């Protein structure tokens, strides 16, 4: 494939902009306002674009502990939150902020017992009493499922993407601590990077000819920015949450401790969508399917596999036409189940 004069000019312009400004990606976050805050979490409400009236059950994106909430808003043009807002959904984000390793025990307990349940109730109130559609990536998906074991919470459904809820893959026989090694933050950052840009690196002819160079540079910058926001030692905190969620899923039993109460995945009584990345070493497809087998109480269960690694399946090169399409269908089905109500905004607080 030979590059055309126009593609060469476009590629040259992209490279010049990169050299002169140091940036190709538009990293501005989607506009939002605080809907509530406390020391261990902040609830954001996203503003719809002009002329768009949000309808249907609210969507709450649950950020994972130990990873930046910007995973849902990576960059303009590749923002899952921006996509949801543009489709007219009432969109919220629960951001735990940067966890401190010193208070990981209290932080995890507060998150499960108080912060996430309070945020779900606040979002429901803010949307006129409608039940909430939860969307969680990585450990955010794990906590969303745990929240759904509480029948008192107004939860309409759960969509969990790349949920690390099974045994580590074969190359990491030492479990998650062995997988993360002596420098967990370095390995975790490399895993996110390779998962997200691998799709581009497997298409060198397009990069060389300039067809994808702007997207490639923008995605690389956005991933750099995302990784730069990672806490100092995310692997240790991730290990804490991972262990707490997975320990009870061994063959000996599937009971978990959530906020001082015993719960089972079979206690989830709402529809559940599980999305697995075909190239995900942290949450392989087989592990995600093992979680699906335990969700015996869910009235509607769907498990799908999409291209990408741990981060790439959520917001990588192919996510817009695969994972996002699955989420759109899932959330639209929720609108049909629960109807469209007039928006009523009330003071929300967590």
C-alpha cells in the first residue's frame, strides 16, 4: 500500500504538531460537576451537550481502587463517558481518588460498606428515584457485583468489564503477588501499555503510511497520561482488593464478606453483563466465565468476549465498535425495562 500525497501531508502535520506542542491527544476531561464528596470518594455528574436531554435509568461508572478514574474518560474521541453522555444517558462517576497504602484496610472497608452503597442511593435520588445501572472496569466491576448482592440498593443492572475475579493465568504461578513482583507499579504500567497500543503495533503498514498515525500518537499520549496518574504502588493495593474478592471464590466456597455481612455471587438478583478481553492476562476469558457460572440468581446473564487486553478492552483501538457496542445494547435494554422518566435533579450527597 503506497501512501498518497494527502496522507503524507496529514502525517507530517501530526508529527509537526507533536514536536512543536508536545501533544496530539485532547486530554481535556468531559465537563462535570460534583454531586457529592467525602474523604474516600467523590461523585461526579456529567453535563449533557447542548440540546441533549438525558433520559432513562442513570448510569454510574464505578472507578477501580488503585487505578485512575480517567480510564473511563481517557481522551476526547476515545472517552466512554463522553460516548454515554452523547447518547443521552444520565451519566455519573464514582471516583475513589488516590488510595494510600498505609490505610488500605480502612479504605477498602469504607468503600464496600459505605461509599459505594451511598453513591448508588444518591444517584438514584438525583435521577428521580430510578434504579441505577452500574458499569465497572477491573476492580470497579468486582465491587459493583458485590454491591448487587445487597437487595436494599436501587440497582437496575451491572456491567463488569475485565473483572479480575479468577485465578491468575498460568505464567504467574505465584498468584497476584508473584505476578506483580518486587516492583508492582512498573509491571502493571507495562501491562496496561501493551494491552492498549498492541492493536496499533500489529498494523505497522498503516502506521508507516500515515493512515493511523494521529490515532496512534493520541492513544499513546493518553495512555502515558493515564499511567502517570497511577498511585505510587498500585500493585499492592490491587493485590489487597483482588485477594479479598477472589479468596472466597475457590472451590471450597463462594461466600464473601461485604460490609460485615456474608454474601454470595448467587445472591445477585439483577441482570449482569460480563465483558472479557481476549488478550487480557489479568482477567482471562476463562476466569470471567467462571464468575458467570456463579451468578445463578441473575435473571439475565450475558457474557461476551471482545478484542484487547486489560485496558484495551475498555478503551483501546477496537473498543468503540466492540465493547462499547455491547454496553450500548445492554444499557438500552435497561431503558426498555425501566422506562423513560422526566429528569429531576435533587441535591445528592455521599
